[in-house]
C-alpha cells in the first residue's frame, strides 16, 4: 500500500502543477476546444482523487487496507490508544484526507446554492424589466445603452440582450450573438464553470486553480463561437459581433459570474480562431 500511496502522490503533484501549466500554455486547445475541455475536467477529477487517495492509502498502510484501518481505528478513534503500527502521522493523513474531501464538497455545494439563488434573481429581474423579441423565444431585451449579451441557465433558460447591443449590431451579427449564447445553454457550460469556480473558491491560494478556471472559461467561449458558426455559417458576422461585445466587457459567461472588465487576451484568442488564415 505504501508504494501505491507514493505513486498516487506523484500523480497528484503532476496533475496539480506541471500538467495543467503545460495544458494552459499549449496552442492545440484552441483547435480542439471540446477535447481540451474534457481533458481539463479529467485532470481536475483525477488530481483530486489521487491527492485524497494518496493520503488515505498512506494513513491505512499499517492495517493493509482501508477497510482494515476503519475496523481497527473506529472503536478507539475518540478513546485511544492508537492500535499497534499506527502513529500520529498516519492519523494525520487520514484526517487530512477526510477534511479535504469535506472542504471540497462543501465549497461545491455553497457555490451551487449561490449560483442558483443568483439565477433565480436574474430570472425575476428580466421577467420584470425585459421585453420579449418577436420570433426569438426565451430572449429578452433590457433597456441599457452598453452593448451586452449573456444567458441565464436553469429550468427556464433565457438569453438577455441590451438595447445598446441591438442598436450596435446588424441583423446577421445579432443572430450570431444569440446563437453563441444559446450554445452556452444547450451545452450546459454553466455546470462545467461552476465546478471549476468551486475548486478555485476551495483553494484560492492554489495558483493552478485560477489558471484552470480561466482556461475552462475561454474554452467554453470558443465552443459557443463554434456553435454560432454552425448556426449562421458566417465567420465574419460573428467576428464583428465579438469585437463589439468584447470591447464593452461582458458580465461573465453567465449573469451569476459577476461583472468583469474586457479580457483582451481571451478576446484576441477567440478572434484569432475566426481569422480567415485560421480557417
């Protein structure tokens, strides 16, 4: 078991730093965003499982198995003394594994609850303040001069546009924006982003958590761009629309992500994929 714990520990370190750093710096994810997004999810899950698994296996080494460790530790965990072969370091590893598991699970639950509350609030606001667009179901317009577009997921989904956006874009560009936002909803990107946001919230001191959240957000934007390209068949309209919306800034991919300033690096990466030379 000690060898397995060491191997899992090595895997956890690799998935916590060099692998995601290399993935974030690679150029190929822009060409295959769906595969890259799946790989990011695999790295995150495998990294967490290997980290917790390494601690559990090391802590259970004196008993030879996790079930064996539970059988000998459970009766004396609060009364003592520790069974033969177990030391403080083993108990610390098991405690850390349990604490890390609970910490990650609670952060995921809290992040999900907060996001759901914000989505409900957004649905109420757009139902009260927004006007429907004829011929565009589940699409609302808000009276606001800044050109913005975002989507609100949930059981009832909504695509939200502003008057400023409608006035700034031509009909073909507006169609591309709507297709982009609906791709986010159809592909359930909010669930992927929620998981990585929870990871970042749980480990804010962990540099790779921020890098992973940003990389995944960029990949979902690229996938939504691809959905708009398929729906409209016009890269030029989509590119012009991205410039208009991107320069104004966006309220995050979803309304519950919070307002952000324009991300010029992400904007440039998206436009580079749509350049004629990249087709």
